[in-house]
C-alpha cells in the first residue's frame, strides 16, 4: 500500500510537468490521426474578436500517440507575421472549444503550441465528460476565438488537429529525470481559414508555407430606397433604369484587379424557398432581385455563389429588377423589406 501511495503522486506530477514545466518540452511528431477537415468558416463577432469554426473527423487514438498514453485531443492554431512567416510559439487564440467545452491547458512545446482539455491531477486519464477526451473515431466541432488585432498583418490562420500525450507510465520512463516525450500532429497539415475568403470547403496546407490570403477591400455602398409601387396579383416585374436607382460600389480599382467577388444580400424578413419576403404584419409577398451592370446579371439571393469581377475604374453600378409573386389572398397594405448587401472576395 505504501508503494502504491508513493507511485500515484509521482505519476500525477509528471503529467502536470508536461503541461507546465519550462525545463521539459515535448517534440512534435506527425501521424495520420484524422480523416478530414470540413465546414470551415470565419465570422467577425463585432466586438474586436472573430470566431473560426472547423469540423474535424478524428480517427481512434489507438496506435496514434507514438506509443504513449493519450491525455486529450489537441488543437494547434498557427498565426503569421506580415510576410507569412509562421509564428511557431504563438498562443494566438483567446479560447478553443471542442463541442461546448473550452480548452483547459495551453502547452508550449518545441516550436508549437497545443490547446487541449486535459484536467490537471488526473494522472494518465483523459477527461471523461468532454469531447477532448474521446478516444474513438468521431467528428469534433471546433471553435477558435481570436483577437482581430492579432491577424491584421496576415488575415488567415491554420488550425491543425493533434493528440496530446505523455510518456509517463511507459516502460523505462524515470520521473524526475527530465525525460521528454512527443505530442502528435496530423500528417496532412492544417485547415487554412482566411478572414475575407467567405465560408466553404477547408483548404488543407502545410502550415509553415501558407498561401497569400485574400485582403480586405474597402467598399463604399450607395443603396437607394426602391419603391415598387402597386404590385399586380400573381407574378409581376419591376425594373429600374435611372442612375439614382442604381446600387453602386465605390473602391480602389487596384484593389480589385484580378479578383472575383460574390455579391449577395440578406433580408430582414428572411428567405423562404430561395426567395426574399416583403412583409405587412403577418402577410408576406415572395420576391427575388436580379442585378445587371449591362454585361452580366446576378440573381439574388445568390445561392449558387455566382462570382463577378468589379470594374477596374473603381466604380460598379447595378440596376435592379424585382420579380414579385403576390398571392391571390394577399391583403391590401404597405409591404416592405430591408436588404443588407455583402461583397465577398472569392478564394
């Protein structure tokens, strides 16, 4: 009993040593630990921070910890300087969530930082009641909160899957000797998420050599109030042709050269079956919009993500055509909606 009482505190101490000690830093090895990254997105929270999301299809941990005890799933977040050079030991994230559970430890290894959910003083046991401790194959929903100021120079981050492990408990491991171990990173690389690229599939990259991310393009928007007048029952069209009724974008011409953009809009009244809605109390009239610059027509909602170039002169104006479908039982009254336009660079 004395021997058991002595061994457990020593074992717990060395798991903590991996998490915090400066003198013992682990190396990073690459193993095939996931099937894929998917469902990547970047959302500005409007408070000086952004939320990055990625789903990771983890494989089972067995045979994927470099012969060590598994402690937690791990997430590495790589930031970059203005030249695209990886900041190897940067703890760029404010918080990393797996499911609904926030990371508990930020471990600084040799040239990497791993966020994980290991619970201090748990010995070599992974957390039982969070996704961080899941050893079977599963899909993890990961959220990373970052300070926008930290990504101004290079508006992109790489998120990489890992397994947080410990050499404690392995045959030949000697507590107190400073013996090191290994953490595991996925061999295929990282999901590269850009601030201005829009949501979509995850671009998997070598995090040490990231591609140039899309840059912010400052655009001034002139959007008039469109009065559709009296609408006929059934399908009707209303086109505008006067310049004062045009939707115009003003920007630096050099900033848009060689780029394509997705023009879209969201409705204050929401969408139903791919159409916006004019509202009068609880009554609604579905409608769509087509924008034309004389050379190309963009349907709104732009559900297909159609891309267009913007004129290199620094000014692009679009004339709208509204298609409405007034139900036979629609009540007489004032119907209205508010459209919020977005212009996003296409990666």
